[in-house]
């Protein structure tokens, strides 16, 4: 059966018990062996509280709490040896043994402090080590100022020369940053109080040049750290101390306060030196302390303002990153050399590759080779932002997809920007492949016959207009007008579906029997036209005969095999011909072929008619 974890209330009751014990010790227990014997009980209660933090709460800073527990244990043993000495037992041995145990206790506290300093990122932070060295030097200077020319044995020399500077260093290096951190807890505050009570007690004894037990005020003050340590170790918040780093603002504030304490050492040394020797040091030290404190106050305020600004910047960057990660449009930054300097995460869903793939690549080379000249022209047209040029240019280009194909994107290119963090072009683009395909389909439908896929009359007229705009007498264009014979009979006997199938078959045969640069079109109904580029009379006859043979070949329509014929009229263009005139002469020739018995061809005379 598991033992329940001690609560916060139990920690406060335990600490209250220690406080009650301290009050009884300093008011009831007489001097002599009984006093150190009573202090053993106080150390034991404090030791139990620290042990609870280690074993029951799982305190993360194991080295620090273990060092503290060992220090309390050594102090308890020192009190036990003092009891024996005051009782007159082996006095020659107990005095050095007591000093040795005190030294061991202070060493254990030093190890615990190092455990805090070496934990987490401070181990690799040379700034923290510099702060630590600064505070140690400051503590030494204070000690020298207080102890200079003092050789009296009235004060416990071990407590003066070892205990006070060590406890002061622990207060400044460990407890102050913990108490001022962003993760302030009952445990961190109690540790700060313990160190503060210890420094106040031992420091007061130094200034008053007396032992602790001779002062009714300093005696309990020097014992209150035991109650604070008991609360710090037994409270459940001990598990949070060192588990996660303090916030940047709290850590920075703590370090400023610690270094500020070191800066206050100089005026403090003047004051302490003056206490022993007199002079103007008191005035100078007080003035220096006031100026230093004012400067530190402003420094702390500026640091907090800087941290607020930094936090706002971090939040702004996080919002921007969130927007970029969830935006459908891709945002890219192209540097002055034309290479990709930034690509937003949306590019992965658009082009199938992560942003890192594009960094450092030539931006123009990412476009389809067919569109690269147009992209260069768009960049040139954008010019410089705010200094002439279009400023912003929109263009549609194709870019390579990870799958190997291409995607159409609508691209907006800014004018070249020369600003902090951006020197080049800002480009936004989104996929418009579906739109481009739809536009292509609309164009196809506007220019082609929906049944056969051939050019329609409008498109054929445009091609014929272009061909007759400037006719070369040596190689003029020619038109063949093709009409299927008895097409109505096929429709009436086999149905319109068979008629459509016939038209599709004839269209395919006509397209297969001409050259690639020739144009085949369906003008409407059962009428087709062929535009021959660079022809002569012999070629017109040869192509017409080949088409008659091709059309005449048997075909199967709606399960019925049959053969159809066509009548073809041809006309060779002459200089000065218009598209309308050339087509009219070919049409007239076709009717001439029909009158001659169908399944034949006729060529128009060279003269216009």
C-alpha cells in the first residue's frame, strides 16, 4: 500500500513546530549543555523536512538538496560534540572535532549551491559563471572591510570567516535568482528567507562584535533559517524547483539584482570601513549607494521594457508564422542575385516539395522553360518599388511539380525592395491550373467543331485570312472544298447517330491524308474544307484524288457496312485573292464536281470567278 504524499498544510504545520521550538529554546532552555542539545532537535526537524522533499516529493535538484541535508546533519553533530565539550567530556578532542564538523557543514552547503549553479543551461552559460565570480569577490571585500584589524576572540572566528561569507554568497548567487524567477513558489521564497535570516544573524554578530547567543535579537534570527528550510523542503512545490527553467524575464531580473548587489559592495565597504575608523566614508558610501540603487532601478525597468518588447516581437513572429503555415498562397522572397531566400510552407502542398528544397535555387530556373522569357519580362517591368516601373506585375506561368508535371500559378511580383531583412523581390503565387484548363477548354470550344474536333468555320476563316494576306505567287495557298455525297440518305436510313459517326470517320480520314502544316476544318453539316500551304496545281489534284480514295473506302456504321463518296472542288490562290474569293471559287468547283456525277473532283480556273 503506497504512502500518501505530504500536503502543503503538513509542510506549514511542520515549519510552525520548528518556529515554536526556536521560541522555547531561546526563552526557556538555559545556557550550558542543554542549549546545544535543544538545537539538535531543531536541526533534526529541519533535516526531516529536507529529507521529505528528496524522498517523497522527488525534488529535481538532488545534489543541492542532498548538500543541504548533509550540512544540517553536520551542524547537528557539531551541536552534539559541543554538548560533550560543555559537559567536560574529552575537551582536548571535542574542540577541533566541533570545528571540523562546522567546516564540513559549510562545505556541504557550498556543494549544494554548486549543484544549483551547475544545473540546466547555467552549466554552459559563461555569463552565469562570471556573475558568480563577481559575487564571490564582492562577499570577500565586505568581509575584509568588516574584519580589518579585528583580532578579538570574542566572536566565533569560524562563523565569521567561513559561515558569513558563504551564506552571503548562497543568498546572492542561488536564493535571490530563485526568488525573483518567473516560477516563484513557496519553496523558492522559503529558501530566500532562510538565507536572508542566516546572513542577518551572522552579519549582525559581526557588526556587533559579539556571539549570537549573547543577543536576544540575533539568537532567534540565526535559528529561523531552520524553520524556513523545513518549509522549503517539505512543501510540494519543491518538485517544481529546477524542473523547468525560469522565464527569460524572471531569470534576467534575478541576474540584474544579483549583479546590482555586487555593485553596491563599494559603497557598503566605505560605510563599514567608516564604522570602525570614522571619517567621510559614511556620507560618500551612502551617496554612492543611493546613486547605484537609482541606476539599478532604471536598469531593471529598462530590462523589463526590453523583455516586454521582445515578448511582443516573439508573439508577432509566432502569429506571422501561423498565418504563413495556414495560408493557401505561397510567399517567396527572392534576393538581389535572383536566388530564393525564403519560401513559405504552403509551397509543399502546391508543388510537392518542402521549402528547404527551393532555398538558394535560381528563381527563374524554377519556371517552365517556355515561360522563363515572360517571367524575366515581368520582373523587369516591376522595376523598383516606389521608383518608377509598374511596382507590381501579375503573370501566369508554369512551374515544375515534384511528380514531374507542371502546375499553372498566378504570380504577383513586387518591385525590387531594399529594406532591412529584404533586399530583392517579394513574390506571391497561387495555383490556377483548373482555371487555365477551363480557359483552354473554352478556347477550344470556340475554335473547334464539337463533333469532329476539327477547326470550325470561324477558325478556318481566320487561318485562310492569314494565308491570303500576302500570297507568294511561287507557292500560293490552295483550298479544297469537300462535300459528302448523299449524306441525307444515310441520315434518313440509318439515323442521325450513324450520320454523326460518318462525319467523325470522314474527318479522321481527311486529317490523316494531309501534311502536318495543312489545315482541315468542318464548315458545317457535311461540308469540310482543307487549306494547303505552299501548293501548286499538281499538288491540289494529287491531294484531292487521295482524299476521294480515302473517303470511298468501306466503313461500318451502326452495324451496317457501306461505302460513301465525296465531291471535291479545289482552287489555287493567286496574288490579290481574298479569303472569301478563294473559298468561293473552291465551293463553285465542288458544285461543278457534283454536277459531273459525284465521287469526283474539279479544279477552278486560274482566273477569279
